[in-house]
């Protein structure tokens, strides 16, 4: 009879994504995740089989969370050009570091497909709020998405040199 899990997979996944955000791919092993979670490395190996399986499970869970946050944001953000920053803030609320980890780990074809589908979904939500369905609106939405992602990947905490709302005004 197996023992009850003392630490959920979701907790392990969040810890692992945090480790990826801080130290990159080389920061993650059964031993380092064991230290961070308090579980034995053998327990992690038993749960996930391989290190890559453990990382993939954490990234899949991350995409599940981001997609759920996106669905909520689409429902909460009004449909107007002024609401585009609100939409993006709602999507990224408490998850900006995870988004950065997810979009930089796209070697796996399934994860890459999820990233591309998510990007298309967010761009469509932006275009809807910009009020059009034409090529210019889709291009503006793609540029706003790229600016938002670039800010997430490159801005330092507290850096106010780039304001997304200013880019939206120029593009929208």
C-alpha cells in the first residue's frame, strides 16, 4: 500500500518552475528539487520517472495555469482598446515569472504548440479589444503581444523605462 503524498505535484511543479526562473535548466535535478521541496530524490524519481519527465510535467502544469488565467482575464477585461493593459495584467497577475519560464522552454513540440496556441488566443483577445478584425488590427495585436512579452523577459523589477500602455496608444 502506498503512502499518502505529503507534497502535491502542483507544489512540486511550482517549485520547479521557480527554480527554472532563477537558475535555468541546469538548476533542476532530482537532488536540487528534493532539497527545495523536502522530498527524497528517490520519491521524485518514482513519481516522475526521469528528470525530463519531471520538468515537462511542471511545464505542462504551468501552461494549464496560464490558459486558465487567460480564460478568466478574457471574461473580466472589458471589450475596449483602453482595456488591453487590463487584459494583459490579468493574464500575468502573479504569473509573470512563470510566463517567462514557459515561453523560453519550447524544445518540446507539444509545449511549443501550446505556446503558439496561447499566443494566438491572446492576440485575438487583444484584437477584439482594439475593435477590429482586419489585417492592421491583427498586426497591431501581434506587436502589442510581442512588446508585452519582451517587457516580461527583459525588464528589471521596478524598471519604468517602457510603458506598455504607451505602445498600445501608438499601435491601437
